[in-house]
């Protein structure tokens, strides 16, 4: 871009990782609304924090109340929402953090964009695989009821598609395992990726 020169600072990611004594990366939870992404992500953050891991959780609704409050749920705005989150995640990785991201992120091409921005080696994809029927039964936020009534347009699973990941790092079936079991499984996997090489 014209008139923009990237400035390189003396303290870099590698130095921060060494100081923190762990690698930095993104743990990306994807799944339908109500699948359990945020609940598992919250528990994972607690577990990592208790182990002294520098972690921070980014959540779809929380991001849309601030950074992305001006974006709608059209396909173009959803892509921009995820692009911004990916760029923020990239900054967190550089800062030496483990980013725990919980976003519906329904399209494969959008998740691929996130992976490209943060770097494939920094991206762990966790598919919270919960059936639409179960998500509707839970309907924690009352969104499915509104979507079925036509009050919410472009709602994933109802009037907008969800494309399951082809090969996630971990697949969690919340109708078969407890939140604690799911979080423990993800925690063990993430911890195996954090050692300084």
C-alpha cells in the first residue's frame, strides 16, 4: 500500500514465546449457534489459565458488540467479520498468546481465509459437531425460534448454509460427550502443541 512502511520492532514473537515458555497459536472453534462452542472455549481458557498459559478468548457476540458492531449478517459482512477477527488473532499470536476463538464461521472458504491469515501452522480447528435438531432444542438465545418465524435473515442452519470442516484437528460430538470431557480432550491436544521447539 502506498505511503505505508511496515515497522519491525526489536521484541518479536519468538522472544515472547520464550518468555512465556509456550508457543502462541489460534484454537478455532466452529459449529452451529448453540452447539457449545463458547461453553467449551470458556472452560478451555480456564484450564490454560490455571496452567500459567497466556490465553485469551474471542467470542462472536462479544466481538460484534465492539470491534465489529457495524457489520450485518450478509455473506460479505460475515466474511469481513472473520477477516478482522483473523487479523486480531494474528496480533495476539505475535504477542505470544494462545487465542481461543469461538465463531460459527459457517463457510469453508472463510475458515480457509482465517487459516491463511494466521498461518496454517498456527491454526487448530475444532469442530463442535452438534445436530441442528439439538441446537434448536437448546435454543439458548431464542435465535432459532426467531429464525423459524422469519424474524432473523441469513441464520446459519435455517436460511443460510453451514459447511462442516472436511478435516478438523478435533471433532466434538456434544450429544455424546460432556462439556468437561470435550474441554479436557481439547486441552490435552492444545497442550501438546505448546512446547517451545
